[in-house]
């Protein structure tokens, strides 16, 4: 059995996945790709909403997460986080605090010197690899020119750099590199080949396509029929080493969501780092402490799961719109109560 270091599957095996564990960061959009599936694009344009938070704010959030018991900082985007000007400072700080950095990447910028840096900071890397065929890769990832050979060379070098990092623990092979494939009609025939490419030193994950962001406008280019889409979950269960998304714990639920919270590039708390649709519903780092935001989010999730049943990925679930409605109502109710308390206190002063 295999797991990526710091992921829910890994931590839940030895009792380390308890309460708050994950801080998920999405940095301001910067990407050399325009993936058809991207959560943070709409019609190939980034979804933006204000002034990005500062490096000081980011480092402060990481320190707050550590104080709350956080063990892992997931840097999931937006776009390609390895291109962010402060990424080395952020990753170095995570490592200094004794937390595990997990960085998602398309692999294009992970040249040998960059690979050496991430290995020196004990970082785990998760690569998006949706095809081993140059023409399909170019279509799905929205690249200009032939990017795949460079990406594959970078991955080969990373295997060399990380060769000594694989550990065997209680029958579990713990690795620090992972391949993440989003299944669609264009690439479903490549699942076995990409899994074979991952081998023993990379964790292989394949996910169902989510009908969010750029995928909504590109649906017909990605999916041939609704029947084809309906077959995806069985493929994911069969081939993904986690049984689904990388985020699943031993119970098959999303540990990133249940045991963590996201912070977007503009300071919004997010129930999941892969969608901006909860922006404005959980508060921001300016008006709510991390503990308060996490406890509020978790309470609403528990209420939602009790009514609709637990799912491996809330964002991909049919009940996600209902969850957003519940969250919006709870936020409005909380705001009304706060306003009433303030009004009462003002009246008492007068």
C-alpha cells in the first residue's frame, strides 16, 4: 500500500488526522497553461475579486494554522503556484515551522535547480498529468507549443532528486511525489499507461471531472456524452490509489475539507481550495480568526452531511449547490445576530 506524505490517507493511518490539520492556500493567479478543466478560470479568464493579500498576511496565516494544530500546508493554486514570486519564502516558512508543504504543479517550471530547492525543504509535489500524448496534452492543458517533453524531463529529474525520500512505515510505502490525472473522454484510454508511468515512487490519483470553472464552457470538448461522464466514478475507484481524490482519508472522505480550511488569494476563507464559490460566505482573514472560520465551516458541513449524506468530494457532489445555500443562510443569520448585538450595545451606551 502506498500514500503521499502528509495526505489524509497517510495521517489517518496513525491517528494524526484529528480536528484541524490542513491549511490550503491559493495564491494570486499566475499560469503558463490554460487548462480546459481549470477551477479558477471562466471562459479562459481568471476569476479575480480584489487586492491580493500580502506576503505578511500569508505568513501570518501559516503561523496561525500552526498554533491551531495544523500539520500540513497545501499550496494548490491558483494557476501554477511555483511561478509565484514569493513561493520560496512561503515554502521555507512552512518547513521551518515543522509542517509539511504540499505543492501542486503542472511540472513545467520544475527545472533541476528548482527541484533541488523543494527537496531541501521537505516538500511534496503533486503534478497534473492528463496525457502522455503530445496532441492530447496540448488540447487538455491549453499549452502553446510542445510542453510535454519538457515536463517529462522535469519529472525524470525529480525522480532522481527524490530517490532517497521513499520510506516504508508499518506496511505503508510513503512517497513525496504524486501524479494527478483528471479523467475525461479524451484521455480515459490512457489511465493504465499513466498509472504505469507513476511506478512505485509516485502516488497515482485519478479524479472525476468537476463541472465548475473552465470545464463548464469546455464541457463538449471534454465529455462525449452524459453516459461517458457517468462511467467516470467506477474508473476512478478502480485505478486511483486513493480510491478517488488525493484528499481521501481511510473512511473515503475528504480530509482537506473535514480537517482543514482554505484561504484564497484575496483573503477569503474557502471550504475548498478548488472553488471560489464559497468566497464571501465564510468571512476573510481581516474580519475572522482562522479558528472561528474553521469551526463555523465545520459546523455547516456537519449539518449538510447529516441531511444529504457524506460524499468523497463535496465540490463534485450533486448536493454542492444545496450546501452553498445552507452556508449562505447561516452566514446571513450570523450577520443578523451580530448586527443586533451591536445595535443593543450602542443603545445601552446612549
